[in-house]
């Protein structure tokens, strides 16, 4: 009987995870069980910045499968009356975040700091909660909502709309933006054009999640990393097939295949590769950003994250 592999998905319904989460495909050599908690899992889609923060204390290993990738300039939101037109206008402003090590926030702050020249120490940060990031005392101006208002927690999106914060960096699109509240807007109105320009200038395609395994599970099942990498590559290929195959499954965007062609013209035919070699720029950028933002005590090497059996596995 094949060994059991317990998988937890933060986002089981996204296109790159769905074929595995819905059991359309399996993991060769394993009896896969989908579980509801990361604590019960052998494998999960791990937030990249969280992997950075826990690197020195974790017994985990990862594979270069990246089922969630998003440009994060589109996830910087501002109060429409705050007078913020450019990234530099964030200086002196109050900016809300979920928590410091949130992956979307690390990528967005990294772009602001290293691409746009924003000084993160000139921003008044408000975090919804405190996490384990060892920010040196006095290194940055940051307050924690759960310490300031423990009995009256307010949603950061409401604070943005009311003008109690001037900007918000979030992992998701907040309700005020979804509902087109005129009191809030994106920092970059044409965010797609801005993100294309950012990619052209930096070559960075941000990685949000990387597939990660418990170290003791890998020791007991050394074939697991390679088997998983094959499965996630297959799942990703099925996601592309749903867009550009003979019978596309995405119907609400009539020209979605055209958009895919445009993205490939900018980023290359294989811009969603699952290996280290083709993702060196993004991986190294996270290593630099994580260190600059105090998640890691040194700049890590990408190879330190991944199991030895998949380091040289190139698509």
C-alpha cells in the first residue's frame, strides 16, 4: 500500500492548485489526503515570507513549485483625499498593513523601497497585529492595532475609507475597492501598465507561495519532493490548457487567450516555470527584501530552501 501524503491548500480553488485539490490528478507513489489544517499536513502551499521568517527554526524543505504568483503594485491602496499621487507621496503618511511578514506586504514594500526609492523609515506604519519579525527597536515607526485598541478593533479598509489611515497594503483587494467606493482608489490607477513596466525594469515576477514539506515526512519518504514537483507541474499545465486549449474553460473574459499572448510577449513563453534556474531573479529579490525588512538575519541563498533532489531539476 502506498504511503499516505496529507496536503493542505490555502487556496484549493485557484487554477494552479485545483487539479490536485479536486483529485483530478494525484501524486505518483502516494495516497493523497486533503486536510483542512496546516497543522495536520505533510505538504502545504507556504507563504514565501513566512518561510523566510521561520527559516532558521523550521525543519521544513521546499520544492520550486510556485502556485501563487502576483504582482503586488496593484495591492497598494490610498484614500482618495490623502494627496497621494506617486510612491514618494507616501512619505510622512499613515500606511496600514496586516502584519509585517505578510508576503504581499514584503513584495510591495520591496518594490517601493528598491524600485521607487521610497524610504520605509519615513512612513508611519499601522499593523493590524504584531508578528514574530524581530524588528530592531526604533528601526521603523510602527504601531500595532491589537495593542492600541484591543477592545475596539477596526477594519483597515474602513479606516482607509474614513481617512484614519492614508494608504493600505493588503494581500487581497479590499471591499471599498471592489465596491468602487469613491473615497478609496489604487495608488497606480493603470496598475497593469505599471506592473508591466516594473517587470521590464526588474525582471521580478513575485512569488507568493512555494510548496513546502515537513522535514520528517521527507526523511521517511525521500521520493516525495520529486513526485510533488511533477504533480504541481502537471496541475499548472492543466491551468494553461483551460485558457488556450482546444476547448477553453474560461468564458467570462472573451479575449483571455489574447491576454495570455500579451503576457508571453513581455515575459517569455515559459514565464510560470517551476524550477530554480528560471526563477533566480524573483527568488534572489525575496532573499534581499526579507533581510532588508528584518525577516532574516542574513541574505539567504535560494538553494538553502529547497530539497537537494530538486535543486537542479530544470524545465
